[in-house]
């Protein structure tokens, strides 16, 4: 039997904790025998001292085993999960999942809701009235076996230790620690039961990881955990120095995803979609090299099969597939306003966090987990990094339901843009692929 006091002291002094000690901490905190104040002190000690590779792995496995684990063995084929560390305007899953499913590779995806300035896939899917984001395990498995696709919110109690630890980290300024982020993400991914894991590690102003160095460290930590657990795993480092695509806001992002599935996706979004998708197809043994994988993915857009799969997916999860053709009619906003700048030049950066915040100010995101969000509000950017702006050009359109909040959002959008006199190249989207 251990004493939590001694384990905090040990971590504070930068000594390595054993598997048994880490399990004692995770199990004790989950069952309530270790109080919040001791766990907070431990997490802060981890924040400053870090964790060794072995500690990070054992901490992750203890969190993974703290609750239910999905058994996807009844789904035939190689199941590859995709996860993003969180970005602004990130509708990648909405585009990628039907493309992969259209190639008959199973997509069994557990998704989350958004918190703060980043959005979650489950909220976006609720833009379809009657869409069921909660599926029984049986229905989830049947849908994947029959239609190759299911995307649902977490119903089972996956990694409850992470949920409790994350809430404490959030309240005690301990979110931004690489071993804690890596173990948090990986405990949930490992409990979700996929054979392969494709991680989109966002880098830049709108992401947890602001620099490529930090993001590489996070990616390496997650790769070590995944390999230690005998999973296929790849990390793609992608740019989040500006929002992904043009739309930010739930219904607006679904509209953009549908445009993308119909062949009209913004270039930056499609680059991320094709790169992640290629890695997923390679892991599922559905293509033997990246070039062939990309060609296969492109064919799902040009032959319409990805869009058809998306419509079917909406239907089997309770939505009306006809909405996919008339998404605009579901936008319920009282005000739309164009945004203008007083200067001209080339766009050198667009602070993604500020754009996410603008949408949140209008009710499009949650400050607290319990907040109800307005699915229709948001921002559509007309100008991206590298574009030229002349006075009088609209840089963006904001969609809102409250005049004062809309005005505040307009100011936030204006502040997000930086211009220079010199020509600027568009952002490079794929920063690294790490395996
Ligand atoms: N996403 C997670 O799931 N956990 C973290 O700690 C950070 C991002």
C-alpha cells in the first residue's frame, strides 16, 4: 500500500514512479480515495518535472483500463481511427469518413463535443435535425458492418480517469503538459478499440501546440505509447496558423464539408484530408503506396461515391438525407454582416484562436461543458493567408443572432488579420508525417 503524500514527494523530486505506483494514483483518484487537492499537487509536479517514457506509458494504460473498453472485433476489416488534437474550422472528419467508407474500409469513430474555441464533430453533426449522435453498441457495429460508417458520441464509460483528471487539469492550469496531453488522448484512443490510429497533430496559433518543436515532442510521445500498446500509429503534423478551410461554426462547417464532398473543397482542407486519408488507407492495407491511396481518395470525390456515402450516413443515423442538398435552409440567423479592414495588403496571418473566439462570442462554442450552443452562428472567411486585400474587399462574413455579440465578433475577426505590403505564400499545410 502506498501513501499519496510520498508519491507526490517522489515526483516533486524528479524520481521515476513504478507501474504499481502510477496505477495506485489513477485508480485511487478515479474511485475517490485520493482527494482533488493531492491529485492537483501531483499533476502540478508532473507539469514541472515531466514523466519518463515508461511512466507516460504506464499512466496511459492505467487510464485506458479505468473504465469500459470497446470491442470492435465483430467488425470485419482493419479498423483505423482518426483523431485531431483540436483546431478551428476542423471539419476533416466530416469529409474524410465518408471518403474512406466509400472505399469499403470501415470507419468506426467515437467523436467528442467542442470546448472553448475549437469545435467537435458531434456538435457539427447535430446541425442535421433528428440526427442521432448516441448509438447503442449493437447499432454502431451493425452500421459499420453494413454501411462501413458510424460516427457517434461516447456512450460507454471510456477512460473515466481521463475525464476526471482532465477536469482537474483544466481548473489548475495543468492542461499544457506533453505527457499529460499524450496520455489523455491515447488512453481514450486505446480504449476505443481500433487497430490503427491516425493522429492529426495541429500546430500553430489555434492549437495547443504553438511550435513544430512542441508538436514533434507530443507526436513522439504518442507514437511511443501507441507502439508500446502494439498498435499501428501515425502522426501527421498540420498547420493551424489560420482556420482550416473558410467556415467556422457548426452548420457553416457542415455546408463546407458537403461542398468538399461535391468537389468544391478549399485547397488547405483537401490537402489535410488527402494526407490523413492516405495514411489511413495504408494502415488498412487498402493501398500499397501514398500515391495510389491519394488516387483512390480522389476517385471517391469525382465519382460521387463519397457524397452518396455521406447522405446514407446521415440517413442511417436518423437525419434527413435531403438536408444534404439544402443545408443552407437550416441556417437560422437574424443577422449577417460583411467585415472590412481599413488597410490593404497581403494577408500574412489569421489568428485562428481569435476567429474561433469570434464564433464562440456569438454562441457557437462552449465556455463551459454544460453550455447550449447556437449551431447556426459563425464566420466564413473570404480571404486566407497569401490573399491580397484591397480596400473595400470583404474579408469575411459573420452570422449571428444577437446584434451586440455580432459587433464584438466583427472586431475579433478584424483583429485576427495581419497584413503586410509584400507578397506572402499560402501556408504549407503538412508539416511532417511521423511514424
Ligand atoms: N485533448 C485531449 O483529449 N486531452 C488533452 O489533454 C488535450 C487535448
